[in-house]
C-alpha cells in the first residue's frame, strides 16, 4: 500500500508543518513527493451494489477480480467524508425569495429554505468521495561522479532540461498505469477521472486542514470532463 504521506507527526513549538508533508510540488496533475516518486489521483464514482440484480452483481464481482489480478503495482484507496455543504443552495433559494413577487410563493420559499437548513443541521448529512492514488517510483540514479558534478555546475541549463525530460518520461509511465485502472474499472460501471492540479491542491488542503464545512467544493464525477 503506497501512501501520500508518512503520517509521522511530532509536537514541536515554532516548527512549520511543511516539514511533515511529503509533497514536494504538484505539476501537470501529478503529485511529486520529496523522495522523487510520483502520484496521480483518480476520482471514482460509486455504484449501489445492493440494487443490482443477481446476474449484475456476479458480473461486477468477476470484472473486479479480473481487474485486481491485472494490477501489478500497489494502489491506495482513499475515502473522504465531509459534512454536506449546502450553503450555495441556500443562497440560491434566498435570491429566488427576494425576486419573488407573489407573496404566497415567497413565503413558501422561505419556509422551504428553513426546512432544508434545519434538516441538514439535525441529520448531519455526510458526503463521501472516493479516490485511487496511483504511484510510480523511478529507479534511483547512481551517484554522480566528480566530472558530472563539475559539468552540472558549469552547465546548469542542461541539468534543468534533463530533469524536465525525465519528469515527462516518468509522468507518461504514471499515466499508463492510470489509464489501465480507468479501463479496468470502467467495465464494472464506474466513472473515473484524474484530478487536475487545482483539484489536487484543494483535496490536499482540505485533508490537512479539516473543518466542519469545506471552504471549496470538489466537482462530482459526473460534472468532470473525462480525460487528462
């Protein structure tokens, strides 16, 4: 099981939490960890298995077994639970209420808005998001010799170009793994889409800064364009 972070936190006054986060940077929809390995994050829809017929359930199980047997690299499955943020919908109802000229309809909108707000507060409704973290760890390069180090000092531009080319190569291999997962799980009726850079930043920010309501809302799978 490959994880996004080590989870080893220690208390210390005046110490930045940045040193405990294993993420070095996020570029082109790829998470680059401090050890040089890469991660792609896939947002996955859900299916109601209990509502399927017996034949459909058997087919899902068989396809899932075939998918698991075809994967030769580790995966991390992440489930994120958040309290449902209904504030945008309440704001929408409030705007409709202000623009409503019919007094009876305006009263009904106000009562409905209060009912929805009360229902959310009492029920503590949670929304769940499912993710698959796809890892790729490039082979460690041997230590540079003295001549290579000297050349790097006198030709830093060449060194930067080599790093960019290596990143593109590793990223392509990472997406090959991601495409394999998308193809395998699509056969059982799941919708899967890779998160882009902005969405990954949002996900990590909410993960490291939990709150009652999420400050921003990740789009649902059905509203995200498939593809990279």
